[in-house]
């Protein structure tokens, strides 16, 4: 690198998202006008952001989304399949070839939570994956968990247990809700595994 003061990728991302103050933004712009290397890094950050946006819109990411995201997806013509098992309950679920997004609506009292983790467990309750410190609104009463539609379309019939867990400042865990999704494969062809 020839740049004596290379700009950090996180700073470039904040610049691209217009999350900087006017003074910071002007300073970054001056640097970018004079530095081809950092300008190239910015192009890489932009390409990565656009790629992630594309994957998110395809429903291929496993993540927590907002109600606004779901409304926008529906307005844009995406087919959103949602399941809402009650806390401690279960639901039979499936996906079709026409579905674009798969959402689990997880109802829970989030009002006292400081941090919430989402835990994905096998049918025996053994954790397979954890999404730590997920975004949530304390007064919302719901978490909207997006399962990868790509994964779901290829999955065999199976059971998935999802848990919302409050984590306190000392690291102690407190259950907020457990939800069982009994997935039934309805798409033709063999399952992916």
C-alpha cells in the first residue's frame, strides 16, 4: 500500500451509509479524491454492501428482520410465508417453490430484556446455532426471525426448536420463549441432506 493513512473499512461503510457528521464526511471525501487506493477500497465496500443487500432480499440469510422490512417486502411483491407458534407451542410448517421469505413470528415479553439471543436447536433441544445479541424492540412483543428460504426449500422433513434467551449484564441466561417448528417437506425431489 502506498497510502500513508489508509481508511478503515468500517469508516468507509459509515461514509457510504451517510452515518458520519458533515465534518467527518468532508474529511473522508478529501482523502478519497486524493487517494486511489482508498477509493478502490470504498468500491469494494460498496460491492460487498450491494451483495449483502441482494442476498437479504432473496431471503437466503438467516437473520432477525423488522415488521417494516416485511411490509416493504410484501409491497414489492415478495411472497412472505409466516408461522407464529405460541410460546411453548409448536406449528406444522412448510414452504413452496413460490415462497420468497420464511418468517417465524416469535411472541415474547421483551420489556425487561437488555440483550436477547436466538438459539436454534435440534429436535432433542441441543443448540446447533446461536444468533447473539439480536436486534429487538422491548415493547414490540415479537421477534421476526427469517430462516433462509434457500435452506428451507432444500430441507428434509425435520423439527427445529427455536429459543429466545435474555442475557443479563453478568452473562446469566433467562428463557423468554421456546417455539417448535415441525417442517414438512412438500417440494418434489430429494432433500439436500
